[in-house]
């Protein structure tokens, strides 16, 4: 792959080194025209007829099939729509119904909080004695047993970047008779995923991080073919109905993955994602992964050489981490604000983690070296130790 060519396909502000694509991907240049055309030529000229003339209604499945290539899913097993939290709820509710005689949901303490919140809320609504059990990420395998109904994990830890062994944990859970849900929020577009090869039951993920659909971009859900026609969608939205425009007062689930649709698809956001997927359609995820390992290895080496006060939070073995690097520092929030003020954008996660994302489609070695030079200067001169950098913003 020519990564210098892909970098030119993104809008990156002058003077900025953007190391936060693991939180929000930058704007694909082509998205400007794609969204504008959708607004003016489709919404503007076609009005409501755009649902037929522009094929809006089919986009959530057609575009999801393009994402499926990156996550090892067969065509027709993935659909776009709604938010990641909603997709987590859908997957978990359906998974629990597949194991009605079991009550334990197992996750880890490093899982993204919204996944755990959704599980807790579902448990309270069901009021059937389900229990959410969380253990240290490294201890998950030791807690898989025949009491387990659902194993629900995020493959790559949002804070530390630690990567679970999807194949091994899925097999262990299946051997124990449990159902498995994988959250791919920090995996899709960052590293090769093989849902079908690992025999995963469900997977969910967002598109606004490594897939560059923009803030609030739609989420996706995958359902293994063996479950697709039997799972009951707990959120019985009209677009998941067998015949949405029959306006039948009784709900009948659609065929296969279509039943996991809920509400009206966000067409403008989908247009932005289409532009991003035009880039991904010509990308080799294995080459992307290899380059991200090169960049993260270089970043860790240079930071540890020049910033001894920072402690690596991310696994040192590149095979056990995603495409981000995190460091502990007691005043990490202030350091990150000082970095942003000087044009290096990463982010902070409580209590003390500075996160840096490495996305080879638009980040290169020059960016890595430039970011470390600025970080080293900030640490050496204690530029972070100023009041303006310690005032917490709403979004960190």
C-alpha cells in the first residue's frame, strides 16, 4: 500500500499531528462532495422519493457488506444503523434468550463503561435474576464455566489498548455452552478480525473511529448465520419488521440480519461513511496492521527514551495490543492539554491515561517523531504545569 497516497485522501489541519483517530477519525476529503450531493441532489431534488430513487433504504445492508470484509464476516450478516449502545443492547438481549436456563453475563473490568451500563440496565428491566460479573481482563478465561450464559467483551481495551484473544476465548465459551458477543469499536479498521473463522455469535461496532464516518456515525451489528433467523430482536423497530410498509399492527421479524434494523437510517452520516469506505475498499487491512505495529513500536521506543516519567500502560508485545498506545502519568490530563495546545492531538481517560492512536492511512513516521519531540519538550520543561491545562473540559 502507498500510505502517502492514502494520507492525501484525508483533511488534516495544517500544523496538527492527529493521534486521536481511535476516538474520532478525521474527515475524508471526498466526504465533503458526497454529503453535499446527498443533500442537494438527493434530499434537495428527490425529497422523499430519495428512499426509492437514491436507494436510501438499502444502504444500511449494502454498506455493511463493505465493512464485513474488514471484520471477517460473510455478506448479508451485518447491518448498519442506530448507535453502538443500542446494538450492544440488541445483541445482549438476543443472546440471553438463546440461553434461558443460564443467568451469568461475564465481562471484564476494562470493558467500555457503556457496554456494562447497557448490560446492567437490561438486567434490571428483565428482572429474571441475571448477574453481570466483571473480572480483570487477564482472568476472563479462568471464569468461563457452565454457569455462563453470555461472554461479552470488547476485543481491544479502550483505555490500555490490550487485545483479547478472540479465537481462544470464543472457543472456551462455546465449549462451556455460552454465547459470545464481541465489541469491535477499537478493532474494525485497526486490525484484521475474523468473526466467521472464530465462530463468533454476535459482534457490534462503531464507524466513527477507524472507519471515519464522522461524529455520531452509525453503528453496526453482526449475527452469525446460524442465529440470524431465530433470534428475537428485543428492540422491535419498524424497519426490522418483515414488511415495514404494510404497517401491520403486529410485529413480525424480518428475515436474517434485516430483523436487527430498528430505526430510520441516518442517510447523511451514511453518505460520509460511503466516502470513507471508498478508501477502505482499496486498503489491505493486513498491511494497515503491519504499519500500525511499526508506528506504535517506534512511538513506545522514543517516548521511553525521552520521557522517563511516563509509564507504559499498553502491552509491550504488539500482538497483544490494538492500534493505540497509552501511558500513565498522574497529571496526564494537563500534559494532554499542553500537547493539544501545541498541535498534537490525543486524548485522556481517567484516572491517569494518555491515549495516542496510530492510523497508518494518515499517520506516518514523521508524525510520530514530531509528536514525541513535542511531548519530550513539554515534559522536560513542565509546560503542562499551568492552570489553563488543568481545567477539565466536558469532553476529555
